[in-house]
C-alpha cells in the first residue's frame, strides 16, 4: 500500500509542530527556572515591591521581623523615594551557599550617587512547584533600623515625609537596600540634608541633623543688637557720659571738655546662636566703639583731641517665639 504525498506532507507538518512545541516547552521551562524559579526570583520581586512603594508586599517577600519604632518609612512615597537613588541594579547568585545545598546567596549590586555598593540575601529552597520549578524564599531576618536625631526640634523630614521627633530623636524600621535623606526646613532654624544608605538586615544606622539658625534669623538678631548699640551710643553722646549704661565705657583722669563727647560703634558683634539646655542661646558678643572728645591738660589747660577705639563685650538673653525674636542685653 502506497502513502500519498499529501499524507506525508501532513505527517511531516505535525512532526515539525510537535518538535517545535517540545523545544518551546524546554525553552519556557528553562526560562522560568532561571528567571522565576531561581534564587534571584524572590529577590527581584522584593526589589520591585520596594520600587513600587508597596511595603506590605515587600515585607511578605522578605519574611522580616519588624523592630520597635515608627513605621512612617515602611510604605508609600518615602519607601518609593528610598529606591529612587538606588540605580544600576544587577543580580549575582552563588550556590550552593555554605549554609547548605538548599540555600543560595543572592547579591544585589547597585550604585548610590555614583558609589558602587551591594546587599546580600540568603535564599532558601522550600519545595518544588509543578514538578519542574524549585520554590525559593528569602530567609527571615530582622529589618534594619534608622536612628535619627535632630537638635532642638520635634519634627523633621525624611524622604520627603514629615516625621515626629520626640525629644529630638526617633527610630524607624526600614527596608534595605535604601537611601534615606533627612532634613529640617524652617524660617528660623534649619538643618542641611543628610543621607544614610542602609544595605543589610538588622543593625542600626545613625542619621543626625545639625540644626542651625537660618541666615534670616541671624540677620534679625544682629539688627536688634545693632539697634541697641546705636541707641546706646546716641544716648551716651546726648548725656555726655564717659561711662554710660552700655557695654562700652572709658575710665580716665583727664578733664574732658563739656559738649565734646561723641560715641559711635565702629565694629558690631557677629551673632552666633548655639544650642543650650534644650533651647538656644547667644554666644558672648564683642565689638568696638569709638570715642571722640576734647581733653584739657590739667597743668597747662591746653586742649587736645581724644580719639579712642574701645573694645567691648557683653552677653544677651535670646527669646524666640513664633515669628518673634527678643534680644535682652545682660550688663554686669
């Protein structure tokens, strides 16, 4: 019995289709094993959850225990922002891990501000799915903690989110890897941004903000000091006093001609605001005053021009309210 050419062509087509299906299945299985069912799979999924700001999914994939502290950075915008500076991601798997044949080490390489860094994950094989696919899971570990402090403030901003800082400090469980940027903005006091990169589970990473008086506040304080000194010099001149109720004075045995005393400020103090006992204080203030007068010689009666630069120093109490600044000189 002879087989027709048409039947042979049909059979050949079916065989080719079957061969392609088998090859496709092998390729698909290999691809799934390497991408989804590989030790990198749960780590890639975890990183993707961080990038999406999905803290719930990330926590489930990480199987992490959460230390005590504020949960303000564990979800949403601040979490997504923590990954915005984690760039150039790549993955590397070393298996078997020293922990055993069912454990692998997955290293995530990345850059932060151009610096090359890495984080390592221990991944356990926990079973097999659909006969072909190993099931992998990130080994449980505690989340790391960000320990933030700020001088003389009860609020700060971390990754664009306002956070409470009771007594100037707080602790935040955070995911890793992550880049955390803290700052303090204000019209009177502010702190320049500081960055901490968290790379590993467990442990505590410090992040400290050095609060300082803003240039606007310093200018306002110095304006009040200048006004006080100018008024002091004007009053001393008006009253013709060598030893006025001011930070500056002159003690002399010379006779000074009435009506010739003239005080002026030649160098004003530079204000420096420093933290003190949970508040703010002015550092001691120093400057120079100029005294011009006509002195009369006690023996000859001859007049001579007196022109002296007199250094002075004093302290002042600083009171800062909501939009108000009070400077009270403290004279001995």
